[in-house]
C-alpha cells in the first residue's frame, strides 16, 4: 500500500476477508440457539431489520474511519481527531477483541474436537450426544488442547501477513464454506419431519419478544457482522483508496445474513425432525446435529463436512479478531509482527483457559451471576459492542466532517454514489443509530 503497510491486493480479496470475519460461530452456533430461545421467525425479522436499517450504516461508519486513517483500530480515531479524547476509545476496541477471542477460541476448540471425532467416525449414537458434549466442554484438559490448537492455527495464518495470509486464505475458504452450507441446508430441509422446523423459521411468534429479545437481536447483529469493536476498522485500514466501500459493506452484510439463514435452515429442520427442543441453548449445534448425522446414511461424511465448515467459519473470524490486537501491538509498540502474534495469542489463551474451565471445574464461580464464559460473551455482544458502535457513529456523525465521510463513500470521487443514498446513510449515522442504540440498551438492560 502507499504508506508501505501491508494490505489487501484487491477489492475481491478485501470482500472475502470481511466475509470471513463476519461469517463465523456467530452465524452457525450463536444465531440458531438465540433464535431458538427467542421466538424463531420473530427474532429473524427483528434481526434482519437491524442489519438493513442500522448495521449497514454503522459498518460503513466503522469502515470509513479505518480506511481514512490507514492505521490500526487503537489509533484510528486519534489520528483523525488528534489531541482529542476520542483516541481513548482505541483501548476499548483492543480490550473487546481480547475478550471475544478468549471465549471464541474455546468454541473454536469444541469445533475442532467435533471435527476430529467425525473424521475418526467417533461421533456419538443418538442417546449419547449430550454426554459427548459435556465431555468435550466440561473436562479440564481436553478442551484446552483443542483450544490451543485452534489459537495456534489462527496465529500461523497471521504470520504470513495481510495479503499473503488473511486474503489468500479467505479467498479459498469462503467459497468452499458457502458450497458446503448450501448442500447441507438442502439435505436438512429434505429430512422427513423437517416441515415443523421450516415453519418455526417462517411463522413468527411475537409473544416471545420483549426488550431483552430486542437487545439480544441487536447484540447478535453487531457480533455477527463484526462491528463495534475495531475488526472492520482494522480490515478497512488495509483496503485500497480506490475500492468501493459501499458495495463491499453491502455485500458483506448480505452474505453474512444469508449465511445465518442457511445455518438456520441446516439446524432447525433437523432439530424438529428428531423431536428435539429448539431452546437447547449454546449446546444446540453440538448436541443436536451429531444425533442427526448418526441416523441417516452418509451421515458420517456429512458430519465431517459440516464440522469442517464450522471450523473454516470460526478460524477466519478468529484471525480477524487476533489481527486487531496484533496490528495494535506491532504498529504502536513497534514489536515485530511475529512477537506481537505470540503475545496476543498467549494473552487470549490464558483468558480462554478461564472460559473453558467455567464450563466445568469453575462452573460455580460467578461474577454478577455470570460464569467467565457467559460474562465475556454477553458483556461484549450486548454491552461493549453496542457502546463501541455508538461511539463510532457519534464520531462520524458529529466529529468528522460530512464531506470527509462522503469522500470515503465515493472513494474521493472515483466511485459514483447518488446523493440520496449517502445523505440517507449519513442521516441514519448521525441521528437514528445513536438514538436507537441508546434506547435499546437502556430498555434491554434495565
Ligand atoms: N462475526 C464473527 C462471527 O459471527 C465474530 C466476530 C466478532 C469476529 C467481532 C470479529 C469481530 O462469528
């Protein structure tokens, strides 16, 4: 890139990397179980409304800050508003990246364990799925081994850098991931008895919706799109000045939402076809699907494909989280990239141990009623990411000058965007998004 920094070679690569960050365990693991707990189709409708009306503009705001500053998320706002207090927000971003990565790698570890078991054809018989899940998650050492492997693999990809690591890997992984998930969705919706699951996805039950549901949907939208904590900002800073950020953002949001719906289509029909409950909670993906795979012919092979897909999705999100921390360490503290990766992954691994143990040995240890794992998960998605997103939109709407924002959206006039489009987006960023985030957070938390 012009300033000698590593960066994405092209728009397609940037898009694949962003989709890689967005599509992840949020879509495959978190979305289905939240939807199962919160009224199925009703949750989906609220979620999609948030993505279109709020999240695309918020993502653009974050992207603009990143690309304009061309620096890591810790310093991006400071470099655009030198001498102001805005720079302090960078600390929040790096902190949130550390917290998310800590519990995320634990679930990434479970995924690797399941992939390993499906490759060795060891996935459980129908009756034992719940036992397997507790073996994989609540033992002391087993999950830690897989979690460490997961973190090490993410680190290895990052060592190669942005263009040769992140971009190259994402360009191969993402198309593969979509092919696998589409095949699985078709297979699942053709299962006998799948129709109940399909109607759960299509018939909204608004009686299950309350302020908490709405906050959960907003938090999930932020989590799933990777917005509000500097990941999009960091990747944005690697995007060329000529790239069309409006189309990259829209395509990322579209792909992510489509993927979440496809994940719902894989999981819900199967849940209902086997007479299980959609409100199983975080174990939904890991308990229900192995049972499904164990009863149909060729299920073993499907299990391998499925957990391989979950693994691809998880790791491409994990290294985007790690990159937020690594970019900060290497650019701000002037530590070599390799050492930065080592430090960042060690810190996360240490916290991951706490998250992992809180599923077993430390399950009784609670802070404010939450285990470490739940605390990191809920705190980031429902509090810190909305706060991060709020600060970003206020920054772009009230601190940055409008012509600067328009300059980003139009890539300094190289990309034609109709004024009605950027004016509407700007209006949402300046007024609607801050009000909506504040209102939803107040109602959901109080
Ligand atoms: N979006 C990712 C997912 O859905 C998680 C993530 C959050 C990644 C924040 C990066 C930043 O799994």
